[in-house]
C-alpha cells in the first residue's frame, strides 16, 4: 500500500476516519473561510477544494491559514497542489478506495 504524505504526516488514517469529505467549488475567496469554519463546527474537518475556478488556490490557502482545524486538500491535480504547497487528496468514490487508489506522495 502506498502512503500519502503531507506536511501534517500520513493522510491515509485521516481519509479513513473521515465519514464525509465535501468536494468544494468556490467562486469567491471570501466564501472559503466562513464555509470551512461552518463545516469544521459541524464535525467535518477533511475538505477537498476543486480547481475549477480562478479563486480555488487562493481559497484553499485562506482556509489553511485561517482554519487550522481543517484538513485541506486539492483533488487529483497533483502538480498544482505540489507547486502551491498544498496537500494532495486523491479523487476516490468511497472510503474503501483509499486502500489502494492513491499513488502519490508529497
């Protein structure tokens, strides 16, 4: 089994522990932190920010800076994640998919 790493250590245990991982598409950076705080308050700490908008990278960085309880990753876009100092979370359909679906390390 491949281990996924970030600056916070191995991610596999975090992914397995997450019951829900929301896939978040943000059009405005100013929406990122309030949304992340609400999710964390509701017990959802592991968040995936998609790179579908111009605001995505800045939004992910804002969440990481201002919501330290959140575990933030980008989808399957490894190069963009690595070049911006963000962790990589593999795109998977089920929690069981974390067992063998990941093939990258940061």
